[in-house]
C-alpha cells in the first residue's frame, strides 16, 4: 500500500523526477484545452481593467475573500465622466456608490516582490518590459517558441550554426509570428488581418526551412508539407509539455503583483514596449 504501481520504495531524487515527468506527460495534455479555454475567457476581464485610465481610480480588494461572500466589495472604479463609482461585490452583483469603498490599509508588497522573482527566474534573470500580463506571458511564449526551433534546427551530432541561431531569434521576436496587433490601436480590419496572417505564414515558413529534418523525422525523406507538420507537432510536444507548469506558475504569481500596483493611490507611469507595428 502507498508504494504506487511500481511497488518501489525509497526513490532517489532522480527517480522521483523521472516518475513525476512521466506522470505529467501522461496527464497534462488532457488539461491543455481547458487551460486555453479558461485563459480565453479570463482575458477580456483583465483587458477591461487594464484599459481603465488612472482617473477611474480602480481598485481590486478581493484577495482572501470567498466568492458569494455577502456585502464584500472586491472591485470598484469610476466610469468616464461619472460622479459615482461602480462597485462589484463578491456575490458578483454591481451597485452604484457615491464614494469608493475603503481600500485595505496594508497592501501585499510581497506579491510584487514574488512577481519579479518568479518572472526573472522564468525568463533567465531579466525583468519584464512592462507590468502587463499579456506582455509578460508573451515574452515567455516567445522564449518557448525560440527554444523549440533552436532545438529542431540543431543537428543530432553537431552544433547549431550561429547564423541559424541569429535568424531564428530574429524571426521569433517579430510580433506577427504570434499574430499580434498593438492593443493601443484599433483592432485591425479584415484586410489588415489578412496581411498579418500572410506575413506570419511567410515567417513561419522561414523557420520551418531552418529545421534539421534528420533530427525531427529521422530516416524520413522527401516529406510532404503535411508530414512535416505532423513530425514537428510530435517533436514540439516533447518540448512544450514540460513548460506548461511554469506558464501556470507565472500567471498565478504575476496577477497578485499587478493587483498591488493597481491598488496604489496613484498609478505609476508604466514603461511599455516600443510599438512594433506602424
């Protein structure tokens, strides 16, 4: 009893990590669609908050409060040109108020410190370009994409050509690779979206041309485009799955730090990345 299916006792750290990784590989894929769906549903709410101006005097005070708690304000803001506040309560009702609820006297500064520490460890010692969840997660996503293509371009028994390395890193930093658009501008129309997708397709094609197919699909020759796609997807899963826990971790630790910043009486000016699209 309690020994697991293998019946082994007194596992070494290496053996524990091996079984943990095997278990993660087995069960993680079934949760990926759920995580992606939840992220898609959550993002509009975070976008709403991030788009509020400093004049909105927005505050979040939900930490430690349970959903459906009676008469507990968790978020409030003042709409543009309004004299009253809109207050969201823990039971998810919304009411108007002439004055803002009292914000917590002590703010969780440790959340901000944890956010910088976790993010720095995740990205390799660097600090975020801006205190924005989308930008911070985008940085991690690009690192994963770069790592995948750098791995696929490195020969099995050789060293990656520096020119290939430079090219891959350059392409991955192009915003259209992940089909981004500048959130500070209007959403692109159908024609602009088409141009972005076409540019993204060409850039991805450049990346695919840098792949070492002997490594990704050993023994296979004259692969069709569909075969290349399937070979890459299978190979990528070996690299992406181990990264999923770190993405969940960074999301979990970033948000409280951003909440700390938004709860400050006067929101600081946040330095954002340079605009990538004209």
